C-alpha cells in the first residue's frame, strides 16, 4: 500500500491571475487537446470519461484515483488552470511517486502522489476547515464567586456559565484566512480590522491593568502537585502504549471529578472545586492550544496560589495568546488542522462587527440573575438568544469567503459598543474600568508568546481618523519562533522577555489620534492606499483582460464559467470583482477622453471611439449579469395619446376615470378603474 499523499494550501490559489503550468498561455481547449494526444500515444488510449473531474470541488478530493501517471498529470494540469494554482514538477519517478510544488518559492503548497501495488495512482488527503478547540468548563456554582472575584476572572466566568455558543467553524476559517502575522490584523476589502484590548474588556470583562502572565514553564513534579491540590491522583498513562506524552491535565478528568459540588460541602472542598473550575477556564476557554483536551501544566503553579491570580493582566495575556494562535492557524498545512486561542472571543468579535456568519437574532433574552457592578452582563449577552445557521461546512466555507470578498465599509459595524442594543445594557464594571489601555501600542506577553498590539492600524474601530500610509511596526519574525517546543532551553520566560515586559509597563495611549475624528472621504483615500499595497481578495476575477477583447467570455470557455458549469456551487465574488474592474476601466478611459481640448475633430473621434468601447463593454457586462437584449421589441415604447376630451363646464361627479388603454380601445379590462382627484374631468 502506498504512503498517504500530503497536501498543503497554496496562497497563490487566493489571489493570483490564472497561470498555466506551461510557458505559453494557451486556451483551455487547445491546452487539453495536446494532452489527449499524449495520453493516446503513451498509454494506448484511456477512457477520459472515467477520469475524476477536477472542476467539481474547490480543492483536491480525498481518494482520487487515476489509471496512470499520464492521467494524473492531465488532471493536475486542468486543476492548475481552473483553480489558479501554478506549479512545477519537483519529483517524477514513474514507478514510485510524482510531486509538484507551487512556482512561488515562498509558497508551501505541494502535492505528493504515490503509485499503488495495483498500478494506479491515488491522492488520499485533503484539507478541511479548521477544527475549533474550545471546551465549556464544569457546572458553575455561586460558591465559586469569591475565588473568581479575587482572581479577576468573575466576569468571564459568568459569561461562560450562560453556555458556550455553537462555533461556526467555516466562518471562523474564512476569517482566519484573512489574518496577516506581519500586521496582526484581518485584511478585508473594507479595511484592516483586528481584535483589540477594548474588545477583550467589553466581551469578556477581563482586567487589563496588572502584571504580565509569565514565569517558568519547567514544571517538574507537577503530577504530585496536582494530587496535593485536588486530593485525587491523576491516573493517566504517560508515554506508554504508543500514546503521546501528556504535559497537562485532561479537561475530561477535571469535568468528571469536579462537576457537581455537594450542597453541604466543607469550605476546603469548595476551594478545591473552585480551583478546578479556574484551571478548566484557563486551559479550556481562555488559553486552549491546538493539541487537544489538555490544560497545560504551566497553569498549575498559578492556580496553586489563588490569592495571587488577581494581580495579573488577564486581558492582555488572552489577546497575546489569541494573536499567536491566529498567526499559527493561518499557516497550518496538516490534514486535521485546528484553531485554538480564545475562540469564544473571536466568534463574538466577528458577530458584533461583521455580517458574515452572524447568528440569527432572537427577541427573547433570559433574565440576568445578578445585579452587583462586577457581576453585570457584558456585550456577549446579546448573543445568548441566537440561532446558528447550519450548512455543509465545505459549501458554507466557500460562501463565507465570497461574502468577505464583497464587504464594503458601510457593511461593517465599526462601533458595536455604541449601538442602541449595547447602550441599553447595564454593563459589567470591568468592561470600562481599564479604558485607558484600549489604545495602548505595546507588546502583549503570555509566557513565550510576545505579540504586538497595534491599534494605530485600525483607528476607525475607535471612531478616529485612519492615517495612511500606516506606520510599519515589526511584529517580530524572531518572536514568532519562540514556543515551548523549539526553545526548550529557555526555562524562565520572565527573564527572557524582560525587555518586552518593561515596554508593557511603560506603554501609553496613542494621544496623537485622540482628537482626530473619522471622516468618510479621508477613509476612502486610505482604502485606495490599502488596495494598492495589500492583497485583499481571496476569490478575485479570473482574468484582468479587457472584456471587450475576451472572446472566451461569450463562449463560456473561461475558468469561471467552466468551474460554475460543472461545479457544485456558484461563486459571486469573482464575478463582482470582474464587473467592478471593467466599470473602473470605463471611468478611467472616459476621464482621459474628456481631458482632450474641445471643438477639435480629433477630440470628437476620440470621444466616439471611447463611447463605442464603453458601449461594447457595458453590453458584455450586462450579458455576464444575465441581462441579454435580443432586439428593439424588448424595449417598451409608449403609445401616442389621443387628443384630450372636451372639458365640461362643471366638475365631474364620477368617482373613476377610464384608463388610457380603454379610451384607445385596446387592452385592459372594462372593470379596471383609476381613482380620479377632486375637481378634474
């Protein structure tokens, strides 16, 4: 049996023009014809109807099998054209394997195919939407409140106690695809956006003021410490029987042993259960990793001292951890890639600001049982009574990608905390307690993760003017290489990141932005700069050629029409991009023509030629959008009205007047009447 094939996503698939894997740009039909001849010559003829269809899916399907290497090559050639993925062959062994790789040396997309014992070739793996890593903690008990308040985690615990939402993995994956590690922001056609310290405070009510969350990650004897803290031995195997060595407490173990606290429990047992709840909250909700159902052992020394938890800046730590996980998730290539970080924060942020993947609102809300200032609700309360739309994840993912490609500034809720719904809530006192930190431009630290908070890139989220070009502040290529696996020599991250910790302590607001208010015309100038500087469309137009000269557009031979005709889902983002580019081309050409001096014969000829081009383009654009005129009969031509009737010397007393068609003797029903105004005849 052959080894499984390995696939990785190609960035070129999301923004480059359609290149062919050959040196000459050939049309689709002539391109295929050459390979049909090659198949006949080398394999003695193959039934092409039995070949898997590359247009039917957006990505390589699992278990695609080919009768020969030549058939595999043909399929990959078709796939490269349809899905805009240029490649080159890096390994070709007729009896063993066939490997292709993206032409872009910075792109890691590649395909490995292997020959089976039966003589066929098979591809066995394909990427799927990211799997969400988040776990609801055990049942909340009011007796945990004093411990959670002292730890600074009461607000988020109350949010989670109301129930975790149904996570929309396709929508979250589409959002993660927009993340750029070098700017720590999502790149959208409507402008850059990101999760800020303000969002952490308003959604999770976490403290921003305090010490960074860091320390030693070397935890010898942590199992004995777990037994000492919880009074129960951690009976799990470690590195035996082929199982991976676990460096943490299984969340399932915490749920099984500390879910329900007896009504007559003694104070020491209440504290023990509260400690287990906090550990589950940290490892399963706020700081989950992509590894699975594990609360890392780095949290055990912290929860051992519940009294010291309140001195930490949990909000900055959660955001640093989430940034790091987003930077890793957007580059993952494994078959079963996961998305971690505080997924609860990401989904609620997305629902508050973007119309893509937003759950359906309901009008009824469950009453909030607490009224103390630090126990009030957060804006997450708005999403308690929502219904999540369900769809096949592959279909939904492509749909969300297309929707994000069509987002405009007017579609975004830039100030979600100033809406009528949010303003009507009695918010938790922690939501605005540390508002001075909202616009801090500083590093965020959480053990090995150091990620920069860059609000100057998303000033419209604060209602301020967005400057351009945006000042580039390095997010640190070296910093992204820090993790627990690759930097095992580092034992104390507080010492290793001392420089960044000092920078956090001395950080301040971006005062130069405080007085500058957002203005739409200035933001439009910023968007022009952004579109020139970054790639913002994941599903762009299939060609940038002038539609007037694009004969494949009429014949339906272009990649978009082929993919739509034989595919399973129609995409509207490439079509929208195509139309908008042609309209902009018309605007530019007409602008140049109008600059010519008036009155000259050359000017008249130039205007005539430009108008003819615009007419041809508009006709093709109308046809592309489904509006096809076949003649003048399609255009309504009003009938000539008969002479007016002689007026009476007195106002008419009739309540209705006869319709024009009836006065002409054509069309209309005799019962069709139009009300007549007073004083007319």
